[in-house]
C-alpha cells in the first residue's frame, strides 16, 4: 500500500518529507518531555500523561509512514482526525478560557497550524488512490 511518488512533482515530495520530519520531531518531543505537555491534556480524558506518550508514538508512526511510503492514505486520514480532535478539545478551549491575551494568541496560532497540517494530510490521503481505504470511487 504505497503512494506512487513518481506522479508527484519533486517539490511535492520535499513537502511530504518535511511534514514527516516535523511529525517525527514532534513525536520525539512528546516522548522525551511528556510532563511539559501534560497541561494540554483535557481534564475529561482519563490517563493523564499516557496521552502525551500516545500522541508521540502516533506522530512518529505517521512520520515514518510518509517517509517509507506505507499506509499513507490511512495514516493521513488518522493524522487529520487526530489534529481536528486536538483543535476541538485542546486549542479552542484554551482560546476560550485563556486569561492573558498572549495565551489566546498562542491558542489561535495552534488552531490555524493544526488546521493547515490536517488539510495537507487530507490532500495526501486524496492522492493515495491505489491504497485500500476508499470511501468513494473518486476520493
């Protein structure tokens, strides 16, 4: 289940590899510094610090999926869903409940950043036609 990279322009390939590198770095940070991220775990999710580790592992797996070109469609859809979940459960509540203007701006930037990354992931998923996760014939 590979994405046919021969159909992608070299700039598109570079973009995919850059996203993969960013995800691997974020994943590594989540695994090395989970306590720094614990404050972002929503209070209604049980497990606390385990979520920081889970997110780190997921980011690493998606990054490696993009680099090694396996399960790209599935990984892209899961990444997009994961990021939209973060937007709804972490970033928007942080924006709405921020006491300081700087924290509100930081939360808004995270909403925009995760929306952009999720959009790029959806674009990658749409380009992986030959993989076995089709919702419609033309997706």
